[in-house]
């Protein structure tokens, strides 16, 4: 069996072992099984990487022939190339750290084994998504991560609110998935295949702006809007915080929300041929980045702040893709995986120390209490704020540079969103870790650093959040852009799978100016956050005291309420009409009416079967006379037709 096939198989086996036996397998084994499955996938990825580097050719593995309909052949097959191998490193590497962290965070939960099995299933689904050599295998993984998000967001299913959040995520993703599925159908209809190599090769024969390509890319992007939480399908992601914190880290950093970006980067040839779609993608990204950033400014739940920062950062990724800077958008996927996983896991460590408390208004002064968590959280905060030389600086600034070249207004809005990011993240940091403790005496007594199983992943991710940006150094530093070079293979004698990954050069003087402006803007935002919240000088007021514009933004512009009024309530009212009127008086009336008619007719017919011999003889004579009459009539008709000459 190929090592490529084993990469997704390991977490699937882990899921089956823990999933089928979670009530019987000891807690001491459930964690190592889950972590071991993820770690083996990471080792398999390392081996696959060495094979890829040796051959410098995409590795194609056909697991089995799957569907054949006429000339359409769909295989269950994997493709390992430069793009997918990087995603595999992110998924299995960060995923393994999250699994390790979960051993400490969820150890005392009664569903610990089941939780570890769900994490493995999540990993398996995401691996299928990025390893598939065609859109159908991608779609299987696409639906798999949707299922796993439902299972994990609503993991604590005794809480009705958590169950509602899980259903919301599932339903909103089904809306996007319908668009994605229509896009796949259009690909089959127009190209007769779903294999990436065949579709992209045939697409090169189309003209730029072809209506077919615009339709395909538009529907595919609807799927990306759902999975990667872009306007208008973004409201499920903040509610996904209902799940345990490791779930939040897995969804936001290593798996689900990056799938939409991966799909567009994988389909870059199609999108390059559809500039109208790309422009739409860019503006949706801008709107999402700015709107989510404004909401993040006023949130007081530590995980909700991070959730809206994820929505905002995803907007920047789509912004990069929309201006054809595919490498830059993908670069931010990688760095974001490091610092966002770090921030969520560090937030989980804070919540663990605070006995479940998530409101930053009840925290403060934690720097001296949980020093490792505080330092690593600071590293993640600096990285996401885009401060040199942390990872977020390089990837975010690369996107901003290409946005500046594309559209100056878009760049201004993106820069404002970046400043807001730095502001609300340091607001979160200062309110949580500086000043004096504002919680209860019981919470203060309970404060302690998390166990090594939780702090070691934090330290590893902190290092990656610091050095991760060096794989994409700007040209002005006269060093190679390692990521762009890796994503630009030249295949001798074979088809190039992804030829659109070139580093988009920006003039050095412009790049220096943009980096200076971006860094200066971030430092100004951090300084403003410090003057206002440093030492927890201004603790946010209670919910009941929030008024005016701040109340509107704090309540997320009432978007959920609008959706509820426009979509949910009308559907509920329509359902009530069907339940109370159409169902009993319409459908039930028809079904019951047919039953009554049959009963009545059978009751009448039954009287003919009374057993009287005389009646039977009478019926037989009448029937014979009837048939003879019909036959005589037929003969007379034929005679008349022959007489008048009618054939």
C-alpha cells in the first residue's frame, strides 16, 4: 500500500478505534490513539514530501475506479503536488499539536474518547479534501468537514444553545455547498471530466471572460463563501465557539475555514480566466475583513474576539486571491494557521485557568499567574497584528502590496481593517493579562498554569508564529521567496498543474513605502489600545449599559436578527401552515378520502358476491348478451365502412 494512501487512513483508523470503543477504551489510551493517528499522518506527509522533491513530479495514486457513466470516468484518486503537500503539513502538523493539547484540555470530560475520535474524523475529511485529484473527492472531504463541524460544535449536546449553533453551522454550509455542487455539475457538463489536470488543460482553450467560466467560478465561490465564512454566509463561524476550544482551533486554523481558499487556489486557472469573478471575490473579501474587524472591537468573550478576527483574516486571504495574488493569499493561510491556532489554544489555557470563564471583563492581571500562556498569547497577538518580523507581517503586507497595485480604495479599506485588527487584539491582551484581577476569589484561588500537554503545543506554535513568515521574504530584502519558488515547479514533458503561482513583483520603493505605512499603522493602533486599556484602565461596561452605535456593533449589526426575520420566521410560518392546514386537510384528506372511496366501493362490490346461484346465472347470461351485442355492433360498423369505401 502506498504511503500516500496511508496518510488519510491513519486518522480514519483512529476514528474507528476510539469511535467504536470510546466507552470501553481507557482514558489513558484514547488520547495516545488519537494523537498517534495524527502523528503517523504527519510522518507519512514527510515521506511523501521527500518523494515529491526527488521526482519533482506530481504523485498520482488511483485508489480504485469509482464511477463510470458513458464517457465520464471518476476515480477515487489522490494527487500530491507542491500545493497539496503544504496543506498536508499544515493539517497534520498543526492538527497533531491540537490533538496533543486536547489530551490535557479534555482529559476529564466524560466523552473524552468520543471527542478524540471526532478530531481524527475531522482530520481524515480535511485530508481527503486536499489530497483528491478531482472535484468529486474534494467534495467528499468538503462534506466531511461540514459533518465534523456539526458533531464537534455541538459536542456538549445537553446544552440547547450549543446544539442550535451546530445546526446553524450545518445549515449555512449546506447553502454554500449547493452552489459548489452546481459548479461541479457545470464542470462535468462543459469539460466532461472532474480531474484537475484534464479540466485545467481544456479550460486553457477558452477565452478570458467566457460566460461558462464565469458561471463555474461564481458557483464554486458560493461554496467557498459558506465554508470560509464570507459575507453573507459568515454568521455561523462566531457561533461555532460553542464547541470545546480545541475544536475552535482546528476549525479556524488547520481545517475547515481554509478549504474555500484552497479550492480557489487549486482552481486558479479557472479563476484567472474569469476576471469578473475575481473582482467580486476581492470586494467580498474587503467587506468581510472590515465588517468583522469592527465587530471584533467591541466583543468581550475571549473566543468571540478571536472568531471575528478569523472572519476578518479570511477576508484578507480572499482579497489576495481576488487580485490574482494566489501565492500571497495562500501564504497568509499558512501563517494564519500558526498564530490563530496559538491564539485559540492560549485562550483555552486562559479559560482552563479561569474555571471556564470567557468574559475578559472578569479577567485581568493574569500575566504573573500563567506566564507561559501569557507570553505565547502575546506572540500570537503581535503576529496577527502584522508587526515585523513576526509571521503575520510578511503575509499580510504581501497581500496589501498587491491590493495597492490593483485598487487604491480597496487598499485604504484593507489598511483600516488591519489597524482595527491590531487595536482589538491588543485590547484583548491588555484586558486579559494586565492590571488587577477582576474575577471571584474562587477563580483567583484556582488560577494555575496549564499542564505540559497544553503548554508545549503553545510554545511550538509561538516559535512557528515568529519564524513562519521567513518562507516568503519580500524582494526588497534580496532573498528568495521560498514559498513562491516551491509553488512554481517546471515539469519537463508533463502538464503544469498550477502555473499561476508566480510572485507578483512590486517596485521596491513602493514596497518599502507600503511596509512602512502598514507597520506604522499597526504600531499606532497598538499604542491607542495601550493608552486606553493598558493596565486595564478602562474595563468595558456591562451589556445592559451599552448604548448607541456601540450597541449596534456589539450586537453584530443585528445581522442574525435580520436573517431570522427574513428567512427563518417565514419558513417557520410556512411550515405551520403546512402542519395545521395542508397536512390534515389537504394531504391527509386526499389519502383518507382514497381509503374511504375504496372501502365504499368494496362494500358495494361485496354484495355481488352473496353466493346466490340464480344471481350468478343471471349475471352470466347478461354478460354473454352484452358481448354478443358489442360483436354485432362491430360487424355492422365494418360493413358500413366497406360500403362507403372507408379503409
